[in-house]
C-alpha cells in the first residue's frame, strides 16, 4: 500500500488565535516559526491542517514506496 505524504510549513505565528489552533500547531509537531514537518496523509492530519490553514503552507510530496 502506498501512502501519500504531506510537507507542512508553519508560516504565521499563532499568537492572538484561539487555544484550539495553538494546540493544533503543537500537535502537528511544530516548535518554531518556519519549522517543517512531514506526516502521512490521513483524515486526522487533514483536520488539524484545516483548523490552521491560515497559519501553514501544505505540499503533497508524493507517495512513499514509489519507484
């Protein structure tokens, strides 16, 4: 089974935004602004991204296991 990956970049500070948005930033694994994390594409990850779509940049980086 080939799993799609997402590269997520934190572009804008969460200061002044709701607590649940700050928690989504931390749950995705960000530590500092302009940090980049990679996650397998899943409904849970997509949901967190949707909550903070105004703070991040998302790129689909293909599928794991492709030749």
